[in-house]
């Protein structure tokens, strides 16, 4: 089976477009569910890896947005 793509676009004005195999609801809902599972797995991995904040090495001057 060739690659299948379901694309959901959210426009700045709030409209949504969906393109892909929209005439096949079983395939579309399956793709949505697989996408949801992939996101849950991605976020779980991000949480398991811990925070991405790296402390500045000693001697580095930190400048705050107000300039101090």
C-alpha cells in the first residue's frame, strides 16, 4: 500500500481544512487514532527524559529581559 497522508490545517482566522482520503471514514479515523497514540508516546518520552533546562556554566553572566 502506498503512503497515506491525512492533513489537518488550522488557519489564522480559525477555519480548518482536512485533506486526504476523506471519502474513507474508517481509514481517516484510524489515522487520527494512530496520530493520537504517536503524540501520547512522544509526550511520555519527553516527560521521562526530564526537563530540558540546562544550567549556565559558572562565570556566565545572565541578563534578564529588563536589562539587569
